[in-house]
């Protein structure tokens, strides 16, 4: 996720060497974004955040925002006055993502690497205790990977050689990412980033992908696609159905199975919906920036979750 996007605030790190604590190479190429309600509103807006040469996610945040913590400084309670707590009886807390992946470690124990895109968001987690991966940091995690290590990328196609698979491969290539291609189920491994592309019936045989049929508690994605792939329920932050979408609907989402790297899904309720999702993926940051997941219905973008009414 970069500075584009009217509803997010991007913080491009250009600090000089020697600023603050820590040792290491001069900092560069880091982005920090702070939002609320699944990216719906900005909290911090700084053009040039400060960074030390060797930094943690927590220290980076503390250098560039007013932060209130709990539990001995390991848990963020408030950023620039926007606090966690409860709203309408439902829990609100701060979560952070590095290159679009929810960290398995606390912010004080997570190192910042050059190229990282760090996103803090305060949101309602009553419908999903965990959102393991989001699409709004594209072209991450494909470009810089995890913990400073670039990972192999594999596109698994429901219809190998199809125009939509080629379109996704070209988009990744244009972003500087080399990806292998194969059929659904042709690759596995804990250090592999996978992108599934195809009509829903062709990609759902994968166990990780099929979790999208069970909603956010299972997948972390605020959508629920029917097993036949013909309809998609777009959900609000409480997990309630906000819109039922049928023909010409596409979906771009990311999820993660235990012990694996994130799996992205580019799919649709029909050929037109799949084509719309592939076009949105090819648009890259302009379409995905700041979104947890994206539905496209009749060529109109719908950020997921849908804002609660």
C-alpha cells in the first residue's frame, strides 16, 4: 500500500542516518500507514516519518505518532488519541500488518526492514478475531517478502494459459515480481506465496481457498462466496450480509492457513466477474491500496468489509 488512495495516509520514510536509537544501515524505502475502521479513515498524516537504522515496528510508530500503550508497553491502546475499547458493545483494537501480513509477533519484537510497508488499523474484531492477510499493501508481500526475505511466488490457474492468468502474471512482472505458473494444487511449501486465479469452481479444491465459503471467522475475509461460485455475500464489519452480489462479480482477497504464507485469490461468479477481478489486480495500487479485500460488481469497486449502516 502506498500514498495513493484518498482514505489512507502513507508515511514514506526518508530519515537520515543517525536519527534516533539503534545501529545499522541508513534507513530507506519504508512506508507507515495508520488508519481506522478497516482503512476507512486516516489517523496519522506525515510526509517524512523518522526512522533509525535498526528499528522495531513499535519504535517506528512511537517516533511518528503519539502512542499510548498497556501491558508494559507491548500493546498499543491509542494512536494520536484514537483508542481501542468498545463501540456498541463490540471490541475495537489496534492491529498491524507488515507487507500485508498480520505479524505473529508483537510490535516491540518485529523488526523493520527496508522496503517494508507497515499498516496500523483500529477496527472491530467481533466477527473475526484475526485477519491474517490483506491486499492493500500490494505489490507486497510479493516484492519484499517477509522478515526482509523475498519469497518465491506461484500463480495457480484454474485454466492454465487463460487470458486472466496471463494478465495477473504480467501485472506481477510489471511490479518487479517473477512468478512461476502452474495448475491448481501443483505447488506447496511454507515459504511460498500463492496466487489462485480462476472461476470459483476451479480454485475451491484448495483447502485454504475454500475457507472463503465460511466467512471471516474462517478466512479473515469479509465475504462469503457460495460453493457453486455464483453468488457472493459482501459482509459488514459485524459479519452481517450488507450486499448480495450475483453475475459479473469479481473478488480479490488474501487469506492464510497455519504454517503457510498468505494465499491470494482472484476469482469471480462468472467469466465477466473473473475478468473484472483480473483487471483490478492489473490496476494494482490504484485499485487495491488501503483495502482489506476488494469485490468488483458490474465494474464498481466495493471495499470489504462494507461500512456498517
